[in-house]
C-alpha cells in the first residue's frame, strides 16, 4: 500500500490500552451477527459458519498485517524476505493438511476437491497482469478486502475497479481459454500423495533458502520471521498486532475449515465477477447471454447470500472493520492524490481482469491452488512475481512509495 493509501488500515503507533473506536466496532459486530443469523435462516448452518470464518479471516489478515503485495515488493526492492518466508510456512503447513484430505477425497465425512485449473497462456498472462495490478492498486485480493474494512478509502476505489475488471474479463474469457494450454494437472493425483508432498515441501524450503541467501548477500544479516510484533513483546490477541507466523498458521487453519465446510478451499475473486455481473444486469446489459454466465445461470440468478465466496468476502471486510476498531486504528482519510487515485483505478482493473484469466488470485490460485496440488498454482506464482517486479518499477510514476525496509502493513 502506498503512503497515500495508508489511511489508517494499519498504523505503526499502538493505541493506548483504553482507546478503541466504539461506533464502528458496534456497527461491525451488529452486522456480523445479524448477517450470520440471516444466512443461517435463509441458506443454512454451513453457510452461516462460512460467514463466520470470513469474519475470522478478516481479523487475522488485519491483525497480522498478512499481505502478499508488500512482502513481495520489499523483497524485490530490498531483498528483505521475512514476509516471503512466512508465506512459505503457510504453504508448507497447508500442503501437510490439504494433500491427505484431497487424496482421500473426503474430510470429516464430506466430499472435498481442490482448485485445479488448466495451465496455459491465459494463466501466465492473467497472473502477470494481476502482479502489476497488485503494486499499482496497492493490494492483492484478500488485501483489498481487509484494508477496505480497516478504513482505507483508496482501496475502496481499487475494489470498485477490481469488480469492473472481473466482470469485463468474463466477456472475453472464451477467447483466452482457446489459447494454448494443457488440461488441469493435480500433482497429488499424478504423482501420488507422498511424492507430491515431498516435492512441494522441498520447493518451499528452496524458496525460503533463496530469500535467506539474497537478504544476507544484500544486508549482511537476516531479519527473521518475528514471533512477536507488539511493543511489549507479547502480542495481544484482540488488539494486535500479531506475529506473521501466527497469521500464517491461522490462515491455513481457516482455509482448512473452509475446505471441510464448503467442500473446496478458500477463494475470493469469483464473487467480484458475480457482483459486477449483477450490477451490469441492473444497468440493462445482457450479461446472461455471455458464455461464461450462461454456464452459471443458477449462480447469476440466485441471491448473493447463497454464494459461498460472497458471504466470506463480506465477512472479511466486517471482521477487519471490527479488528481495526478494537485496536483503535479505524480513521479513514478521504484526501487521495490524483496520481495515486489513477493508479488505484488502473491497478484494480488489472487485478480483476487478470484474476479471471488466471483462474484465481493470490488466494484462489496461489495459496489455495498450491495447497490443492494444482500445477497452475506454481505457474501463477512465477508469472505474478514477474508482474510484481514490473509493477514495483512503475510505482514511482504514480507517486507511490517503494519501501527499502519492511513495514507493518499488509499491502
């Protein structure tokens, strides 16, 4: 997130023990509990539980400031790799939990399946676009949601453009899908459980080792993944900030809970395309005739409360709002420099369009894709990282900062 976008999403100065934002906290809690009750009554207990998991994801993302955008940018610009190493911890624990369940196809008596998508030009190009959008928009998919909840007004612009880019991409998707590609490859099914598990763990270790080597070469020493980030040396569960490792482990467990309840892992951006499609329909645009939506007519015509990703996304926003409020850090800033605003629009459009082409974002394709054993998740990682390199170089053109040391922010 740029300096202009740091509108109190995460402030570095901890609030006094007695300070918190009472009104937004009350609003967040009321909306969370009313929302869960509504989903319980209209859809069912599993959907209500998933809405609650979404709120817990928002709390986790906010308090751990667990983002992908700034972690990659800091490594690209200054070779500081603590954020990347935390992601490798998250993925390593994820495959240990997910691979056995996906190999069996059953978790706690429920059928489960991972996110396994085709591998081809569409994924590579879309992930690259998404990577550029991360740096211009100021966040990834999960980062956009939780910083909106945390009070970032700039990220509201990014989110709106994200939605528009997502639905526009669904109009063009048949053309992209016709480009050269191979069928979905599940490493768990192709190689077997143990070879796939060992290979993935080895790759995570190699990436972590590369960040250690690069950081030590640049700085002469390594900043580890901190086990504590609070001023007192003990992280506060309710007020934060949390250690990155706490955030990594919490995200894995909540994703695993999502797999158990929804039968598939955590995703974010399919809801953005759905929201955009419904908005386009309200404006008289015949979205239902597009091939992408013709195949999903039941999803398009159903109430959004029935969409798992939607209720979880809303939960993330409200959970982050509650976390920011109880930490005393909810204080939106409404003045945004023009160049920064332009970057938010461009970045959001790239994020939305790229996510649809690549069959997911940093959550659905990278995190959930890799822990699903999908080969496309690894292609997404490589292409999106390249996009982040390019996007980081573009940031100064829009007056956006490129940090040379890690900051306590997720985007």
